[in-house]
């Protein structure tokens, strides 16, 4: 492999990151995979230090609210569900989509792949009715896999990792047989020009890979998307979402990385693979997590270097 450090200019990466952070998010945050929120099983999550409970109504609608009962602070993720309401296990207080004094529900969105919650007090932006979603193939016609990992870093470090595609073949030799960046945005790129185009060969064995062409874009401050533009699986999408979690007692930030893969193909045999997605999906999620074990190390190192500089200044 040829060294790539001359091409991986910090100024290009930082400028792309600053442009991404300036884009609106509508105050929406990914809290997990849609399939992980089932009827009758409320889920507790913490986003940017805000404790939440997320649950699904019998009709499939997604709801979210404060994670603490307004009575005495019980954990509402342990509540029993009756219809659309959560029944607090401590004293039987019923809380539902209509809320009550001291406990108001929050906007929630289910895009069929991911579950989102809108936190206006955290985001501080102009709210939108729905998250900013990238162009993606219909999830009902795709092989969908969602993998998560938590890192000691901030969302910007996760995005910075993916805005450095030059590290791919060097840092992930087990995943990429080859990776070449065809074009990178200028430091003053407009929205239409703000993308990275690359050729990558996803490794199947030690000596063989599947070559594709891909484009990386950032639709919002905490999301980076890879679209397969040419080659096997053209039209498929890999979305990486970074969600800030609760501050840790050690004083360091924690971020949830949620990677959603929507694999799609027009080939006749793809229908057979989709029928077997119960078998294929765990393999896709294993591959995504394997890659992110490395990339979290990258993001955590980026965060720690920045943190040390801040502490010493």
C-alpha cells in the first residue's frame, strides 16, 4: 500500500467537520434500532444527560417521555405497559402519551430502521417535525442491520473518523483489500460539492474483495452516510449516527455509535438473501462491529488528544 498521510490533510478533514456541525438537525437524536423497542417492553435511554423512556403503543406508534416518574422518581423503563400507558411499579401511577403535570412526552419518530427522540432543550435549534434523513432504499425492500458500540469520545470525534477515509485500508486491513480516495471537498466547498468519493474493495478473503464506488456525505451534525454509487449493491446505504450520552463519573464524554446498513440489490438472487435475513443480519452486524472496534479507538484517541490540549491551555 502507498502511504496516504500526505493526502489526509487535517485542514480538509476539519473544514468538512465544521461544515457538518453547522448543518441543522432539528434537535433529533437516534436512540437505537426500531426493532429494539417492542410493544410491552419500555426501554430506558439517556441522551446528553437526559434520562428517557421510550415505548411502543399497541398500534406500533413510538412514544418517549422523561425516564423518572413525577411522583417519587421511579425508573419508568421498569414500568408495566397497559395499552398506551406505562404503569409505575412503585405506586401504580399511569403515564401515557397525553402526559400529566410534571411529566410531558417528547416528540418521537420511527423511520422503520431507527428510533429517534427530539430534545429541543438539548439541541437548541429550530425544531423540525421529523429528522433529517438521507436518501435510502425502502427498508421493506432491503437487508437491514443495526449495530451499536459506545465510545469514550464526543459525537464530533465519530464524524471526524469517517471524514478521514484515507485511513481505511491502513487501519482496517481485515475489512478492506483496497481503498482509494478519488476526490475530497475543498476547504470552502458548497453543499453540492461537500462529499468524498472513493473506490473501495470490501474484503471477502485474504486475496479477494468486492470493488465498489462510494460517496460520503453528512446530512446533519451527528450523521455521516456512505452511499454505494457503483458496483455490487449500488443504491445501498450505510448510516453512522453519533448520540451523546450521560456524562461519566470519570469526567470524560460518552457517545453511542449506531450504524444502520440498508443493503439493496437489483440482482435476482437478492430476494433469496432477503428471505434469509434472520441468518444474514447477524453476520452484517458482526462485520460492522468489527470495523467499529478499530474506529472507536481512532475516535477515542482524537478525543483524548483534544482533551489534553484543552486541559493544558
